[in-house]
C-alpha cells in the first residue's frame, strides 16, 4: 500500500497535478488514501529525500519549486552519466532493442494528432529503458533515473508551451538517429551521439522556457 501511495503522489508531482508551491496536508492525504497518517508521513519523507517536497513546520509539505538554474546544473551531470551509459549500451545493443526503437517511432506517429503529454513522456521513458536494458548496470540506471526525474517537470511545462508536433518530432528524431546509427554499422560513437542529443534538448528547453539560447 505504501509503495502504491508513493508512486501515485510522485506521478502527480512529475505531471504537475500537484503544482510547485502546493501544500500537501497529511490529514487530507490520509483521508484520500484511506490510511493512517504514519504511511503518508513516510511517503512524504521519501519524497523530501528526492527533493520533490520540503517540510514546512506546522504547515505541511510543500511541493518544491522548479528552479531553472538547478535544472541546468543537473543536466550537466546527465550529459556525463547518460553518455557513459550509452557507451556501455552500445556493446550489447541487439536486434530486440532495434525492434523496440522502431515500435517507439510508430508510437510517436500515433500521438502526433492527439496531444497527450503523458503518452509522449512514456515514449521518452521507453527510449531510456532500452538504453538501461542494453547497458545492464542497475546502479547506473537508478542514478540516471533520479537525475532525470529532477529535470522532468521543466520539460513537461515546455510540452504545454511549445508546438505539439515539434515536441513529438524532437523525440522521434532522437529515436530515428539511433536507429540509423545502428543500421549504418558504425561503432564507438553512441556515447557522443547521446550526449549531443541531450545538449540539443537542453538548448530547446532554454529557448522555449526563457526565450533565449546561450
């Protein structure tokens, strides 16, 4: 039960159903989920450790703000972590992974005409899971996903601001670039490709969110 509550609340934060600055009251949450306040408190403590909420004495837990400078700093770490993981993944990338990439490309085509940010986020998560699986390093996967979650809300906001087709096509372009790379038979370049994809993604976010690039 506690894990289920945690996952529900975490998704609400990521998908901005709990908005930055919103106060989460233990009593209200315990009534909603039909549990005592103790498991709610444990979940909030876990979310605080992940920096999704911060405790305000005698008030409750507040959903953390999205600080652009902090997100950019986290992206700098992601550049290194995810390019390294991509280098590991390249060695074990299989025909099964290729097939999964093609399926994700088809999924992109399906969501083009129906604006569904959650569906696009799931496609992006699918790409990450393919790389995780090929790399085969669980500790690296956990670190990568934690950093990703700290940057996700900014992208989710941008999804609502930017032209929907441009957002979908940006994800599809990443998938097609990886497919083309493996079809070409090249090697030892995936880490660089993945790093460049992330850098391009950050520059898009900066331009849309701030109205300026570097």
